[in-house]
C-alpha cells in the first residue's frame, strides 16, 4: 500500500489538522492523558458518583496538561452519553458536548475559559460573578476554566473569594496554575488541589510512538526515548512533541531513525561522545576529557551536553551493576550539580578529573602527586640553602648614606633629616628629632620607611628634648 507523502497530506489537511502536533494530538479523554494516572483515577470515580468538587485546582509545571485535563474533566462532566455506557466515566467523544469542549477551534456556550494573568482584575471578576448566576444554556452545569490562576491576586483575588467559596449550584470552577504558592491562601484553600507530576520517560516515549503511528511515521521505541531525552524536561510532554515535529521531514520520507540519528539531528551529544567524556573522567585524564568535550561541542551546545551528562549520571545512580557504575557517587553528585554554562562545565570537568581517594585510579594518583610535590619542595629547600646570606646591610650604612638615599626619594625629607640626629645600630636606624620636627617627619613616613626597607633595617622615630 502506498504511504501518503507529506505533500499529499498537506493538500487535504483542514486548518485544524495543519496546526502543530501538540494541538492536533492534545489528549481528548482520560485514557489519552500522558501520565497523571494518580489524578485521573480520583476524578473519574468522583464524576461517576456525582461527587466532583465544585472548586478544583490543577497545579504543576508547564507542559504537563493542566488546562487539557480541565477540559477533559469538563467534557466528562457534561457528556450526554449515560455513565452506564461510558468506560470509567470517560468522555464518549461522540456527543455534541464532548466534541465542542475537546475539539480545537470549537466552543461550548457553558464552558468559559479565561486567563487570570490578563483578565483577573476586580471589575472582570465581578462581571464573571454576575454571569455565573445565570443558568447554563444547554448543559446541566456551567464550567469556568481559569488558567494562570495565580494571577488572581490583590483586589481581583479578593473579589473572587466569595464566588469561589459559595458558587451557584450549577457552577464548577477549574483553576490551573504553574505556581500555586503565589495564589492567595484563602483562594487556594477553598479548592480541591490535584498536583500533576512529570510523566516517566517511558510514558512520554509511548505517546510519541502513538503520534508517529497516526502520522504514518516510522518511529522505534529507542528513537522515541532518544527524543524524550533530548527534550527540555521543564516543558513536559509539549516539548517532546515539539522535538518530534523537528524530525517530521526526515520521518515523512520514511527514514528509520536510530537513537544516534535523533540525538545528532536535535543538536545533542551522541551516547558515544558522552561515553568518551565519562571514560576520560573515570581515568582521571583531563587532557582526554577536554578533548572529548571539545569534540562534543562541535555538534551540540553546552546546555545539551550538560543535559546528556546529567541524564547519564541520573541513570548511573540508579544502576547497581559494577561494570556500568563508572564514577564514584561523590563525583556523580558533582556532575549532577553542574551548571549548564560553558565556564562552569569546564570547571566541572577539571574538578571531576582531579584525583580522589574514592576512585580506583585516585589513590595512586594522589600518592604520585604527593611524592612529586615532596621532591619539588626538597629541591626548592636545597636551592635556597645554596644561596649565600648577604652581609648585614646595617654594617654598610652611615647617616650620610641614609640621608643621600632619602634625598633621591624625597629631597624635602632629606632636608629635615639634616637637622636631626641619626643613630645606626645592627638592623635598626633611629631618628632623634626635636618636638617640632616630629610632625613634619611623620608626614614623610612612607618615604623614610621605604628607604629603610631597601637597606633591610627597621626605622624608628624618637623625640629628644631641646638643649
């Protein structure tokens, strides 16, 4: 059977289908949600038994599907198909309510979405409160999905509190936020909170295989996992779909991508390059480690290299087999704490290749280094001992010599010394001055001390009484 080409599919795509993969394959049912089983297994039974709270808060990092899960929950709540005909109280995706709520570019009159970050002012909340009193248009419930709920702060948040605390019986509020700690505590405490967690890599890889299959793209489990590992974990499932979209041209040509192809195509270090860095670190060979790092930089950014190293270190910490546990736990922890910036990455490699007693090569290297330092210190002491000690400088100094040296440094200070008495003893010169001369001499203290230091003697100033 002839596989449809990318151009052929584009010709028949609707405006909805031509949107991004993240939009086209956004989950439309609880069964399609990537991860979050700990949340859906609580919400679905609550819907089935009519026990869903009217104030729900979905919290978690960006890209985990908070708003999507809110829409699915709304669809499941308003689904027109009897619960007895729906598996696990999931959506049917056939009735008009399900289609209008879960399909892109469709709207449902009883499901209102708004962004609290830009529409959470006091007046806007009051307007919502007035409209919330009105009965639903075609469903049994009216549902408000409020994204960026932490934007409900200040006067807007206070205005929302009463509505949230005592919503009309036909209203359900579903809030979503990436930062629940920024919400007003009074608002957050009124909600039943469901925290979304990052799906496992295996779950995200399985989702990519599902999407690729729908697009008729050949994608192996290994390549899907490589895509997940190459994506920014801070952006969740959305990031993996964005990475898959980057490879669309290659996949659409029917090319079977290996994990190595995926990594290099997405600008990440290959497993072989990371292995060379780790091997050089394990052997405490900084030259080889930096050479491997330089080679990796030819095809990947420092952030990508860092991500690959962290991924490797994380896996190594979980791996208990001795032959793959290359680095000590101390150095693995150092690697995990590395900052993904060029200078910091270089410093980390230098630190990791320094000998430590907890690695096989570390103790001998430390002993060799200690022996080398001891030999260098011994040679340095011998060299110092061979240097002849100069004669005491004070034996060669006379008052006239000292004053002449001061004159080269400061003529005014030398003129003052002409009217004082200089006493020279081994390692010391004392200036005896009249009371009215002390202050002017102190003003030239730095110059006088500099000259005394050049002769390796100590300078003191004493006050003598006028005759």
